[in-house]
C-alpha cells in the first residue's frame, strides 16, 4: 500500500514530483513505487477486461496488461532518452525513465477509475463489439491523459536547459510513436477481452491490425456489416 | 409632444460626441507615438474597446504574464497536504477486485457466472468453425459463410467439437445463412471392407470407391470403430439407392 502514495504525489503535487525528478531526488524510490503501482493497477483492470470471457481470460489479461504497458515503455524509452540527450538534456536514464513511468502510472490510475463503468457495461450488455470499443475509448482517454503528464513533466524538467523547445517537439513526436507501438503491442498480445464465441487463447495469430479491427467493430455496431 | 427631442438638443449631443471622438483619436495617436519612441513591437491585435475607453491606463506598463511551468522564472506552488488518497485507491482496487471475483463465481447449475450470464446471441463473432443450433436438434458448423449440418453425434465427436462451443440462436438467424454440404462421418470396422456413412442414427453403405469419390468424401473422414458397434447401427438405403444390400454383414 505504501507504493500507492506515489500516486497522490503525482496527482496532487505533480509540480513537486517533476521538480524532484529534475533534481534527482529519490529517483530509485520513485521508480520502484511507480513500477509496483502501475503493475498492480493494470493487473486489476486486466482482470476486469478478461472477466467478460472466462476466469482463465481474466487471469491472462491481468498478467498481459502490465506487460503491455511496460514492454511498450521499454521499447520506446531509448528513443525518447537519446533524442532528449541530442537536444541538450542533462538527465540520467533513470530520471528519464521516471518521467515516462509517471505517464504509465497516471494511465493505469485512470484505467482503474474507469473500472466501475466497465464492470457496469460488462454486466448489462452482451454486445462484444460495444464492450471492445468502450475499452478502446477508455484506453485512449487514459493514455492521452498519461502522455499529457509526460509532456508537462518534460517541460518542467527541461526548463533552463538548452534546446527546451526542440525537446518539447520531440516529445510530441514521441507520443505518436508511443501510441503506434502501444497499439501494435496490444494487437500482438491480444486477446484481452476474448471473443465470446471463441475458446480461451493465451495469444491469437497475428493477422489483421488493431486499427482495421476497431474500424470493423465500429461498422458492426453501426449496422454496416458483421465482423467475421 | 413635449417628450420629443428638439432639433437643437440633437445638435448639441452630436457636437459633444464629436468632441469625445476627437479626444479619443488624439489620445490614441499619442500612445502610438510613445510606443514607437520606446521601439516596442506594436500589439498584433487592435486595442480593445475598454483600453480606448480608459486612456489613463495607457501610461501604465502592460501587466507581466504569470510564469508558467517550463518558464525560467517559474517556481512550483507549495505542496498540498496529503489527504490519504493512497488509502482510497487501495480500497477502490480491493472493491474492484472483489466484484471481479464475485462476478466470476458460477451461479447456475451449468457453471455460468454473472459476468457471462446474458444471452450471447449478440456476442457471436461470425467465423469459420462457429457452431450454431436452432430450435431443432441439428447442429451446424459455419464454413465459408455456409452452414454445414453436422449429421451425427459421431461426426460431432469425430471433429473434436464440444457442446460448450455450440451457440443456441433463433431459427431466423440460422436462415440468414446459405446451407452448405452436410458434414458426415464415415465408419468402418477393421474386419470388413465396407464403408458406411452415418446420417443421424442410421448408417448407409457406400457401394464402391467410385461412389465414395463422387460423393466428395476423403479418407480422413473415415473413422475406425468397433465391429459390434457398427453392427448395432440400423441400416438405411445404400449410396446409390440402387446398390442393394451390402454383400455381407458389417
């Protein structure tokens, strides 16, 4: 439970949080706390997601969702770190990772904040495509808010440093990259919800793409076609 | 008649307004000259009407913008005291987790939990291999957007299908699909050369290999079974119907 105190510090005292990262205060402690919190929060939300299919799917999603976030971060963090260095950053990799993990933690908290809504829809609608799209929307909102925190953090940390403006532009481009990698990673690790007419699968084959699937689901909900 | 303005009054008002306008224009020109003298860039937007109405403010320096996060002179606001948000998050996590566990506990004798208790007609993802059943006993398997009738229980088991995967739907929903060739299972016992096609709970002898091929069968459809079991299945018209009875038993 102690690890969760970092969430209050991020949400209510975000400026102090970012200034502390900039000044290198307690970075390992913050990293540990955010890592634990985001794993715990994402796991709970994963369990909610998978519950619409089966107990096995709930357990599988509880493991896969934290992996999704952390693997995406691991893949994208070197790009941001080295580009920040290129444009004059003096941060260590730990400070940089701490900033990025702040975004993941905020995203995970917001996901759990949406969990009661998702549970409500899970219990009251049998429409798989609707449930899937609801979760895409929830992930989009939480993810965007998370990267907005990162952007704010970079702004504070980069103040008084060379190339601050260029680095803010780099962050914007990186956010796009992060979204692309994240959605592809989600597609590779799917299913998280689990199609009701399919048996439980840990992973599904890699055919198709995340965006095509979202588009197809949207079309089915609007009555244009049936997803095959 | 007395409340009508006289032409003289109207003229006075016009004169006063003209004077005011002249004064405003003059003040504005003075301000521009001052701005040019100090070589400050002209504002991009035209001065707001309030600024024109209050020319006495023009001599004051423009208000400084509050430093924002990322500005060099920005300092973070004082930290707000804790309100135990971590405890709230912890309780919320526990509550979500408890609800998730509860809705996964089976509540019906078929082992269905609350999370999956709603009728799943809308949840069907139409795909090859989907098993559907209407109001009758027939089970259909969807292949290439065609419904293929699984002609017997043996065929069902032979294909490795499970009853849990069969989705009960309305007959009207079944009618939206085109019907394909039925899925049969072919039975053979080791001591007999004959191959039988199982349809429902009856077997039909396939006369020869030519008929076997014409009917579109393949060897992987043939399932070897115990001869006594094969014997116990009632015989129906052979394929083709003119073939007569099989030469010997089995």
